[in-house]
C-alpha cells in the first residue's frame, strides 16, 4: 500500500496500518476535489479533453437522476454526482495490486449509509416540517401503534442493507483478486476477474446512488 508506506516514512505507520481505510478515504476525497477543481477552473466554449470527459459524465448522471427524481430532484445533483464518483473511485482502488478499497471496510460503508439516511430525513423535515412525522405514523391516529414500529424498523434496515451490500461485494472482489494475484499473478490469471470487478465496482456505485435518489424522493414527495 503506497500511502501506508509513505505514512510509515513520516512516523505515522501505526495509524496508517490501523486505519488504512481512513487514509484511502481521505485520499480519494482529495482526488475528487482536485479533479472537480481542475475540470471547473478552465471552462471554455470549446472544451478541452478534461472538460469534455467531465461534461459527459455529469450530463449522464444528470439525465439519469432526472429519470428517477424528476425536475424537483435537481438541487440534489451535486450530492448524487459526488456519491457515485467517489464510491466508484474507492471501489476501483481494489484493482491495484497491494492496495485496498476503502469500501471494503464496514466502517466506510456504514458512514456512507448513515450519510444517505440522515440526508433523506433532513430534507424530508426541511420540505414538510413537522408534518413529516406522518410518514412514520400513517394518515390515521389509530394506525400509529402499527405503523410507527414498522416504519422505524424499515428505515433502520436501510442503513444495514446499504452498508452490508456495498461492503460484501467489494470485500469479496478484493479477496478473490488478492488470492488470484498470490496464486497465479505471473500468468495474468487475475485479468478476467479485474475486468469483472471494474464492472461490478461501477454497478455497486450505481446501485447505492439509485437507492439514495429513491430515499430522498420518498422523503420530499408531497403524498404524506
């Protein structure tokens, strides 16, 4: 792990080994910020290669988000674009020999799940005020004893589901690749699995972003 090795050289080896997922998470946060700044720093009517790539990616994400959330979901575009790009880059890191995906740690995936969970309810309260409580209690007072426990369990299960789905898939891919590199790395045996992991890494980023869109849409919709 290159970053861990660098931190060892400056006397932070214990922290780097114990919290490697934090090291890579912060690193990829910095990568996303730098790429965004570079792409936005020199916007021109005749775009260069970086601007073309950035515009193509963001337009694809925006079009897909509109198909899920509609026009009222556009204020959430920065959050959704950052989420899918960040998770994909984190997943991709596991393809580098000797490295590890931050999303292969349950700590990272729980943090992402909690972020999505809190964001959806924050905007639900911001949109509806105290009326948002009806989302958990149902339309009639007589239904409260039934609806409230069910809704609370359902919402808390979202955190568990988001966390374990991403963690399980990425951790499984990283372990398979590590075993293949050890057993047959010199014979290019890991290559097919690497291509598959690249696809599934994007797929997992895609799925967690779709779920985030659905949860926020459910929270801000007016039919409560």
